[in-house]
């Protein structure tokens, strides 16, 4: 970012007598100041003090300092004001607010990454998207997809840097820090990119995170957005993919929104409606009356497409034993899993039960 962005603030602060205001960069070099004689001076010791103080103000060498941090919590700049009294402290805080606002305004006006983040977070009006895109010479119509990378263990602040190195084209791809655990990758793709291509990109992201940071991640991605205005939809779909996958596909680390199937519908249902559904389906006995062995048998039966012979082979039991178990399930629940319609109802009921259990844990 150009240091001239602070110049308008410096001009105004010159009107305050007996105080020197300025800004040093993350390496301690004074880049803007009301006293031009200080420009270019380097204060590495001050940087150490500011970083140690974090978000609080610190007094050092007859000056007050307050840091301005990036989205990855790296020190970008530090505002300073001469003096060690309470008035100097208040003046430094006032200067910090002015400089930080100037920086934010500049980034929102000139930074493409901030523009894209505002789009996916729904922080910009649809009509303004066209105006800002034109100002930034941004291509509005191009196939893009949003990958949401969520760290499941210890969050590493280096995630943004690692993913930026993986996708270095800053004119087409954007790595955006969402919160402590989530990073959005907005990737421009080829016109003929397939779902398999998107899954390969997700696998590349997962592999890079493991190799570079030893981090475990879950990655969700939405449908391809052909226009900037629909990027927010792709981002929301990526969020939904992770949230639904956390309930119904706990073993998967890469989840495609288009493959969520009926789980996506169940996830959007109110819990009261789910309770009513289970009560109506299982009139004889509750689904909770089935023991773990029976549930394991049912899941294997579904995995093998309701094929009795194949399921008995996978379970290492005689075919007649499996038939006996299916008859027992029919007596308990009133549903014959060998009938397709009954099997569908039972499968949905198992997913609804899983969904309700996940809501109870939260």
C-alpha cells in the first residue's frame, strides 16, 4: 500500500501544536510523519515493544505507539505520538483511529481482495458490484468457484500465506481470511472445468496444508459462479457443504455441495418437524429400540443396494440369518427393508435421527 495514503491525515495533524505524529511500517521505518526530519529513521526496538503489546497501546522512548495489524495478525504499521503523559496517550489513540480509517478506506477502494471478500460476505449492494468492478478493471463474467478451507485442529495463522503461494496469481485467485479457522479460496477456473477438476483442486489444497503446516482441514466447495454477483451463493454453498458433511459424511474431508443429496434437505428442516416424522414412521417402536448390531446390519444392507446375498457375504453370515434379521426389523418397526419404498423411508429416518443427535450435541 502506498504510504501517501496517510498524507491527508498528516496534514491535518500538523495543526496540533507541541506533538509529533507519524507512522512506522512493520520493520520500524518511519514512512509518514509531521516532522519530515524523522522520515526514514528505523526503530526496530519500537517494533518489538509494539508486537509484544498486541492490540494495546505501549509507551516507549517518550512516545506512545499503537499497532495496525493485518488480517493474519501481522504488524503492518504502528502509529506514534510524542509524549509520555495521558494527553499524549489520548492523542495517539485519536491518530490511530484516523490513520486506520484512512488505510481501511484505501483498501476498500483499491484492493481487489477486499472487493471480493465484500461480495462473498454480502457486504456490497448488487448494483455497486458493477461500479467497483469497473473501477478496479475487474472481469465480471468468468467461471469462479469458492473453496472454504476449515482447520479442524489447531488454527495456524500461516494458512493464508501457504495458500497464497499455492495460487500466486493475484489477478485471478483470491485467498481471504474469514475467521480464526476459515479461509476462502476464490479460484478462477477454465471454461470446461469438470467436477473432477474441482475435486483435484480441493485435494491439492488438503495435501499442501498437511505437508506445509501439518494441519487437518475440511474443504467444502460450491457450484461454479459465472458472474461476480453469484460468488456469494458459491460461498454459502461451500459453508453448507461443510456443515451438512459434518453431520452426514463425517469421514469425508472434501465435500461437494452438489453431492449433498437428501442430507441438505434434512439439514434445513426444523427439529420439531423431524421429531414428528420419526414418531409417525415408527408407530410400533422407536428407532432407538434398535441395538447397535441391528443398525450395523441395516447400514450394510443399504451399502449393498438392498442385495441380500451380497450383504450376507460382506457380513460373513448365512443368507437365512440375514433374512431372519430383516424379519425381526420388520416386526419391530413395521418396515420391510426388502421393499424399496420402505427402505427409502427407513434411510431418511436414520439420517433424520443423526441430524437430531448432532443438534443435541451443539
